C-alpha cells in the first residue's frame, strides 16, 4: 500500500510551521520527496544483505511476522515485475520498451520456439569480455539449453539517449527478465487558490510507492533536508536523531 503524498506534505508543513520555523514550496517539497524516496529504496539492498547474514548465522528472528529479512523483501515486491524485451535488429540485441525504469536485472529467460520442443532457458549473465571468450570457443559455445548474455548501452532510434541493450547468444525468439523497477517519482500536485495559496490536486499528484510502514521515515528525512532549505539546524538535528533511532529500533 502506497503512502499518501498529501499526508506527508501537510505533516511536514505542520511541523515546520508549529513554531514559525519556516516554509517550503511545493516544488522544493517535490524535489526532497524524490530524493528521500530514492534514499529509502536504495537502503533496502545493503540492509537486506546484512539481515540475510543474520539468517545464515541463525541469529535472525524467524517467526511468522517478525522476520526482518522477509519484511525488507516484502517492501520490494511491488517493484518486482517480469519484463518482455524486444529484439532490435539495428543493434542485434534486446531492449525494454515498456513503462518504468529498470533498477536491477534478475532471472533472465530466453525462449527458442523454432525447434521442437520449445526451450525456455535460464540465461547466464556475463561480462562483455567473458561473453566474447565463451562465444568464440568451440568447446564453450552457448546453446539453446545454455545461452549466455551481456549488457551494454546503445542509442536506439528514434530516441537520442542511450538505452539498456542485452545481447544473447544464441539469439532467442523472445527474452523475458524478472526485473526490479525504480519507484515512480512522487509529486504533490496543486492548483492556485484565489489568495495565491496552493490547493492540493489529487488528479495531478503521484503518491509515494513505498510501503506505508515508511511514512514516518519519509516525514523525518524530508524534515531533515527542509532544515537545510530554511537554514534551521535544530530541525536537521532533531530529524536526524529521530531517523537514527527508528533505524536502530528496526534493525535491533
């Protein structure tokens, strides 16, 4: 379940204005919202590695609702999707043409349906140098049962910016990859009021895509950066202490 962006924005403004400390505009808030959401999303990976080590050492709580590694994995489920890549003949590789920005590649499956039977083969991701060595050798040459691939970037018309390009050997008929996508950019949308005030507009707003358990972290970290904007070190210090304590409680 997503975190309502208007709830976060009004809470941040309430705390800032409670003691007449200052004000941040919607554009400033939106910039901070993107920054903080990305920070929290990126933190799941080192946190997950740390918690997984506890699992391996049998020091992790493994009850149904109190396994922190599973809880962190659960927060990533909304961003995990299977993506179909499209073959691009000009670059002799596969590109993603769907909606969203890919963050990490997971299991890669190449489909070969020109033979009988059809093969859906897990594809090994290698570096470009290893790919070149393996494909050039008769002894290690990839097959439809054991394909290999590497990633690169290429400018794919009609776009003018580079895109992720995946080259597979042997070339399959279809390529599906289990991917983690970046969360959508949050946006507090508004319409101007008669007095020049900002009125919340749900239709032009985009909520945080993070789990609703992150609402407190979003508020405290946005407050931390808000203190920089309004030049109030007391807000920065209080927000940092709150965020650190919440992190300690979560990982202890």
